[in-house]
C-alpha cells in the first residue's frame, strides 16, 4: 500500500510516521513534483500531530463527514 494519495498529477498528499525526541508523530503533508529535478518535495501545507491525537482526529473527520 502506498503512503500517499494523488491530488493531481503534480501533487501528492503523503502520510508518514516519524519519531522526534522519543515521541511518535503522524505527518500529513502535501508534496509537489519538480520536473526539473525529477523529485517530489514537501510543501509547508500539512499537519504533524502526536500519535496520541490520531483517534481524536479520526473522530473529528467522521463527525464532520457524517453531519
């Protein structure tokens, strides 16, 4: 399974888990494709949350979508 969804041909939204100072975080970040460098680069558009907040985020998304 890929760790991204395609927003359009030049933009992807990546979901990644990382650690920093002993804490685990989930990042949801938009990346853009540079044809000049043939690489994907992160943008400032995104959010990083402690893994302990993920259940709250999922609940908020579900409540928003189902309303």
